[in-house]
C-alpha cells in the first residue's frame, strides 16, 4: 500500500493486513520478558513499500526530527550488522555495498550515511544504545515512527530516564532492563513486543512528555504493535530495532 497525501499534508493510513500471532502473544508477556529471535531479525511484510516511502519522505522533510547520526565507530558496527542480516535475508540481494530490495531496486548502504540508507531498505527504526559507565544511553537513532515520544527529548539520556513517563516502568523493571541490555550476547538477538489501541493510525506520532498520548479506548479502531529487537553490535553498543505494525482492530 503506497502512502497517499491528503489535503493539508496528512498521509492516508499505512496498514498491514494482519498482526502476526507470535507478536500478539509476545505482547502479552510482562515487562521485560524477551524471546530469542528465530531466523533473521529484519521483518518484511506487506507494508514494506509504503513504510520505506514514508521514511524517505520524513527524512527529506524533517531530518532534524527523525535522525541523530551515529559516531564513526557506531556507524561501522551498525553497517557491518546490517550487511550481515541483509545478506542472509531472502527478500534482499547484496553485492558489496549495493542492496537490491524486495521491489528489485538497487540502493547503496554506506558507512557514512548508514542510517539514512537503511531507512530506504528497512521498515525498522534503528536506535543505538551505548554503555556509558553503568548506564545504557540512547546515543543515535533513526526514529521515523515514534509511538508518542520524541527523539529530541530522549537522545543522550539513559534508559531509566527515557522510560520515566511509563507508569509500569518502576525501579525494579528499570534495573532488569539495564541488565538485559548489558547481557544480550553477540550473535544471539532477542525480541519482545507491545500492543496498544490507537484512535489515530498514523505512523509518525511524536509527542513530548508534557503532552502524552490519550489512552486508547476499547473501541479505538486501530491496533499498533512494535516488534522490538535487541542485537549486540559491539562490547559497549546495542541496536534496538523497532518494526511497527498497524492494523484495523
């Protein structure tokens, strides 16, 4: 489904046809329970074309809102991990730094512009979490589809401060999440999911901590779910990848 521009600049909804059952089940697990990734961590579904087109639009129109570039060592680690995953994915063909996507179009994936290039290949948003002392800090991100948070407000903050407005994120869960990010093993990615009702199906929903999302009612027409993958890139660097699914509920 390709996004269509509505009058006034609003995009028509980009919806998947279904929410995977394993993702629905994982969303019912209590925080911060995770599952091992079975197969490739990159997800390609029937909204791939529309989502990557929307990410390209957002990068062109508001790059300062959706992108904080990584440091050169972070970019190199992310680039290597993406090439490995894309090479092993049946929907992509990789030759050097050229990647042919599910639509057959060849795109470059370069170290210097790794996040911008990844936006044109992957549905996932990409957040880099760096260990700084005892804390895990959001150091860089490509965040085109925020679910009621803003990159500007969260960047360079530790996980506990990032999740401060989340009511269920108490000190006990915060400590367990820090241990989880510190303990994820190289080559053994893990994932979890959430599932919330939304009245608004738009993918790009930035909101500040002072302006939280209205709680979705039981009859809100859309279900929004994030498949969140945690992947070790380097001893002190983790990738937190977010694949977003929105369906009529």
